[in-house]
C-alpha cells in the first residue's frame, strides 16, 4: 500500500471517529510529515485524496479543515451514569484474577495494558542495564537517596518540559512504578473514611489503591472524548466533602481520550476554588499520538495542589519499576510516606533509564512506539467494525494502547470472558473499572502487540462468542 494511502486512511479514521470534528483545522503538512516520518509530497497526496472524497477542504493560506458539510454517525460509548453517592470499592477478587493471569489458557491475550517490548529501540536500555551491573556491581547493594537517583531526577526534569512542566530535581520523588506513586499520594492527601472523586469508568489499580487506603470512591460521569464531567464534579463537590480528585486526563485508561487543554485548566480552577488536591496519573502521556504531546494538569498548577504521577511502565517496560511523583506542596509528606512504606528504590534500573534518556534513546523509542500503537489501534478498530454487530459502541483512543467497547446492556462480559478464554482469547471485563462492578456490558481490549493478524483473530473470536450469547437470549 502506498504511503499516502496509508496516511489518508489514518486521517479518515480520525475524522470518522470524531477526533477531528466538522470545521476543525487539521495538522499542517510539515507537522504530519515530521510526525509520521514521510515526505511533504506524501502528506499533500494524502490530503488531496481526502479532498476528492469530500472529507477535507483546503483554505488558501490557512491549511486543511474537516469539511463542515460532513455528518458523522459514529457510535462512541455512552457517557457513564454512576451512583450519585460515595461507595466503598469492591471488585478485588476479580482484579486479582486478572493480575494472576486468569487468561493463562488463552493464546491471544488482550486483557493487559502491556507495552510492546520487542522493538530494536529497547536494546540501548537493556545494554545500559547490563553495563551498569557489570561495571558498578556494588552500586546497587547499599543505601541511596530516598528521593531516588539525582541522575534520574535530572533527566525526568528534562522530559517533563514536553508536558508543560518545569521542575527542579528536588521537586521529584522516585517510586517503584506508578502504582506505588498513586498509593503514596492518596495517603498523603487523605485519611481513612475520606471521599475521592474518580472517573467512571476508571483504572482498576486506582480503585484498589483507594480501597487499600480505606477511602471511598465518588464516581463521576465521564465522556468518552472529553473526560470527566466538570458539571457533575461540581455538583458532587457541593454535596459531599470530597478530599481529592483522582484522574487520568491524558490518554485515559480505559477509554483512551485526552481531556482538552481548556478543560484541564477549568478542572484545576475548580479544585482551587474548593481547596482540594488533584492526583494526576500521567503514565500514558508520553505515548500520545499527537505532536506535541498534550500538557498535563500539573502544568497549570500555581499553588502545588496537583500531585503528578508517572512511570516508564507503559512507555518502556513495567519490569523496570521506575516511577515518580511531582508532589508539589505535599513533597515532605510524600517523602515520609515513601520512606516508611518501601524506603528507597532499586538503583540499577534508575541509572539505566537515566542514561537511556540522556543519550536520546527514550525519545527515539517514543517516536517508534507512538507510530506503532496508532497503526495497531486503526487495525483493531477495523477488526471490531468488521466482526462485531453494528450496534457496538467503541472509544477512539488518541494515545496509549487500550480501548473501551460497549455491548448490549443485558450482556455480562464476565460470563463472555469465560467463554472467550475457552476459545483461546481473553480481555478485561468492564466491571473491573468501577468501584462497585458497573459496566458489566463493557470490556477493555489492549492492542500493543504488533501481530495485527493475531489481534484480529482474537477480536473475531470475541465477536463470535458475543453473537452466540445474543442468539441464546432472543
């Protein structure tokens, strides 16, 4: 397939899934050429093809725009309607089953949010780790800075600039992955019995961190394109003594949306007016498909109320266990909780990651995986369109490697997952992404694996089992 056709197909998918809406300005020719590593003439040909299809119009000296006359009939997941009261988090047994790899019988495993780690761009990192262990074997045997390696924190300051943040190394605390970062932050801003506002659906790891801290979750309706409903959040803040807002606003897990920048600003102002903290999970931010990468809520922080959490678990490898927090005004408390809970982190992975960033390996790896994941997302969306019934609703991720599928309301995806596992494929049932088991008719599917034929086969098997369940209930 010619490069310009492939690029045109990708842009068409973006338009048809309402990522670019009617009248929106599309990326410039130069920006797309740089982002997709193609020539300017390739981009021009792609735009010309879309013009011929009536999807795009060119305005002199202004660029390319989505045709205003176009109407889309896309079926995105419905905005959630969670209970309007704080609830204790359940679902641990189900989450444990997923973590203990209930999909071990499945040849095609689509249940995990796991990065693809077989790219050649990973080799410098592995070489760094091997060299450090060989050359400085004693470095990892003793105590080190509780805040983490200064070499790593310096490099974290460098890459944080892309999200609009400007840190000093002393502003950061290194953690054992993002899950520890989130747990530490919850304990720093809240006490047992407090209420935490969360997205609905939301990442099950966040939910379980809330459970472990003996907190309650207030699920807030969330739109599949623009994120947390600020109107619903404000109503909840008026009614309940919410202590903090817990969000993944950039390349959200499980739906894949990125909250618009103006809405991130509004969220921060809302938290400011109610004088509460924001815990921002930015673990997928670096693998957003758009260029430049989206700003974080933390980048608008004026008074240190935003605790930014991230790690390299999704952009590089979960096994490195290198995460970090920019805790703002909560720095001392976060450092103390980190000390009493797990003390310091293993030094070798920190040094390897720091060198990986410093020598340009991380940025090169990001460019490669962003392109790969976007391409794999498009393949997955096409597979769902081909195999699933027309009433199926699907999110349109703008980064990361997971998407959200909504089935008929009476379908139980916990039961469907059992049937699918018997067929050799697994996914994450939607009920895991709620404090109380909502979204039983939904599922999350991961698409990081570069074997698109295998993924398509898995989608076909899930669709086959789903259709069988529909027929049984007719």
